[in-house]
């Protein structure tokens, strides 16, 4: 340490200033860089975990919708009165029975298969021994004797507590050969008991098979560029994946921390020696779990690249600032050297010396003092030459010993001020840039938006719902162009359109239409949402307007919530109306004060 101190003391003043400045700036830059990197790294990982979980949940929703559809189809078949009547009746081979069987009952399964092409096969097992199997055409009706020896079916039929059951991945139960069906396909099957309409006994069983590739087709649409997505069964065996390589050892390592059946998982773990985001979501229906493994490196590469770029910028800034400090130090010391030279001349006996006076800083004050001192020395020397000269020479030596610390103190203060001034803008600029970046990435928190934006959001929502409902409804927009630039409260249309779709169009069980109209009427923005759904009775309309929740799906809550928001924002200049007739449809009208972009 003493050796380092001695070396530092032997440096020139310029080297000391530049060295201390570089050291301070380097240390502060490193500390700031580490803090920013850690924050950016954690933020990137947090956002990645949230986004990847949402992607998996969307994939789960798509698979669950297909599972729900299969369960609904089985319910339709099991509770079909024609099938129940057939299974309850004695079949005595009368011509009318055979015709009814061929032309009214048997086509039920075939029609469902044609309408739902993703279903691999449907089998209806009949417990009535008097009903024959007909193989001239594929009809899907078979005797219960075909499955009496299968342990899975026997277990299910003996279970009096459950009337339905999902069966895990297995080979298809190929009962009838069809040209368009490959034998021995891997399928999942859903079984439902068919109860007698007379005595509630089990008269049969309906089995719906769906292939592994069809059920998990949404995995192909999942974001696999940043990781692997696969489906595991309750034994932690792979039921399906998206063609991403995960070895058996990696899967075993992965499943060691899997949660319970109904629990979700979102954590960081090391899989195959790679730090990864592991997300696990249980699926509805079959006892399966959707698992995503996403290496962390795929999400932090941009952060690392940004840090490297920032590091290069800091190095360049450090070099430039160091050169600037060096230049300023040299310029300041050049003035000090003039003073030192003059002092040396005085020390050597030349008392008729003066220093040029420029600007009005500390060096100027020192120059003025020096000039004043030499002038007085010159005056004193003339009166008492030797004695006073010796005395003044002592004063000069004392003054010289005082000047150096004074100079060092003031120069250090000046360099410190320059250093703070030099580095503060970079730090402020960096902070502002980061703040500006996060303001752009996150939600600004505005409660208002343009009508155009609100309509675009509803259009996107309806486009998604049209895909879900398989184009069972049309969406029509009738919008005046001038109303698009008006302002409205954010997210007031989508809940109303959702109500029209769920409570109006969906129960209709046939094709429907939703019309969204927006126009300017005098000084009001008027928006109407019209559907040709099932409508509502008068007492239900009153309950909805009063904000009463009519069922578990929340009907009535949206209108009350939107009414309160409009009242709080627009006061008495807003109005909401609800008109509905059963079997015809519903019209919801919103009106509020028009305020365009030019009035803001």
C-alpha cells in the first residue's frame, strides 16, 4: 500500500486528476451496469414466464374446447330418445322395427361423424341382446358382448358412482373396417353409460375415440421456437410433443418436481444442464398435463446484447471524457505554470514581475494577489532594501507553501464539479431512456381511447369468437367515419358484445348475427349492439338493468358496471337503454357526449 501511495504521489497533477476521474467513472459505471443488467434480466425472465404461461393456457383452452365438444356429443347420443327407445324395446325383427333401426336410429352416429370430422370413431354398445348388429353399412351400433372381456370396460361398468370416464392413450378399438381409417391408431376415448328411460338401468355404452394427433393438434401452433411443449400422462410418460428433442433423462429430471393433478407450475429449473422456464398446466378430461420447457437464454439474449452495446458506449464515453478532462487539466495547469514561473523569478530576485489577468476564476484571484504582492514588494524594497527584501522573501516562501495546498483544493473542487457535470447527463439520459422504454412497453394507464380503437378491439374479439363458434354467427359493423375520432371510455363495448354472443346467439343453436352501429346524433356518440338471439322476458330485462347477477356466468353484471362507469365519467350526458323480445333478439344502446381529438 505504501509503495502504491508513493507511486501515486510521484505522478504529475494531470495524471492524478485523469487517473482519479477514470477510476471513479469506471467504478460507478460498473456498479450501475450491474444493477441495470440484474433488473433487465429479472424483468425479461418475469415477462417471459408470464407470456409463455399465457401461450400454454391458450393451447390448453383450445384442447379443452375439443374435449368439451366430445363430452357434449356423447351426452347428445346417450340422451337421444330414439336410441333410448331402441335399447329399451324388444327387437322382434318386424319390418317396421328394422326400417326404424336402419333409417332413423343408425344414421344418428353417422351424421354426427360427418359433422365432427375430428372424431376418429363412435361406438354404441347395446346391452339388449335382441337387437342385431347391421354391417351392410357403417352404423356404429354393436353388441355389449364385444367388450365384456375387456378389463377397462368391466371396471367402468361396475363403477356405480361414475357415468362417464376418459380412457388414456391406447390402440383404437377397431370394430368395423373403413377405407378412410387406418387400423391400430393411437387414440383417447371417452365413455358414457346409456341409462334406460324407464328404470334408470344401464342399457348401453357410447364410446367416442379421438386420435392423439387430432386432440393435440394445437401443439403444432404453439410457440416452439423458444422451447419445447409436450403432454405428459399421470405416469409422467409423454403422450404427445411438438417434435422438440427432450431425452428420457431430461423428462425424468423435469417430472421430478411436478405438482399435484390440479395444480399449475411456473418456475425456473435446470433441465439437461440448461437453465429453463418450466410451466405445467393440467388439462381437462384425460388425466394429462401440458408442460412447456423454455431455455432462459432465448429470452435474455437481447438483454445481453443491449448490455454489450451499452458497455461499448460507456467505454467510448469514458475515453472521450478522459481526453476532455486531460485537455481541461492541461489548460488549467498551463495558467498555473505561468504563476509558478513568475514566482520563480521573484524567488530569484526579480521583483518587477506581473502575471497576466484573464477571466474571473480562482486562478485570476491568485494572479491578482500575486501582482499585488510583487507591487508591494517593489515599493518596500525601495525604502528598506535589504532588510525588507529579506522579510518579503520569507513571506514569498511562506506564501509559496500556502499556494500549493490552496491550488490543489480549488482544482480538486473544480474537477469534481466538472466530473459531476460531465457524468450526470449520461446517467440522467440513461435513466430517462429506460423510463421512456418502460412507459412504451407497459400500459400507460389511460382510461379513455378512441372509438376506432374500441371498435377494432371488438372486431378482434369477434374474429376470435367466430373461430371458436365455427362461424355460427356474422358480425356487421355500420360505423360513421366521423365518429371514429371521438373519445370513449376504454373497454365498454366488449363486455356487451360478449353478453350478446353468450346469452343471445349461443343458446339459439343456429346461425345468428351481431350488428354494431356507431354514429353521431347531434352532440352525442350513439352506439348500438344488436343481436337476433333468443332475447329476454320483461322481468329479466328489469333485473339486468338493476345489475342483478342472474346466473353463474355473470349475466347482468356488465351493463350495471358500464352504467356506473359512464355515470362517473360523463355525468348526466350519458344514457343506456336495453330492449329485448323473446325469439327476436336484443338491442343495447349507449349514448354519451361527443368529444373528438380537436376538443381535447
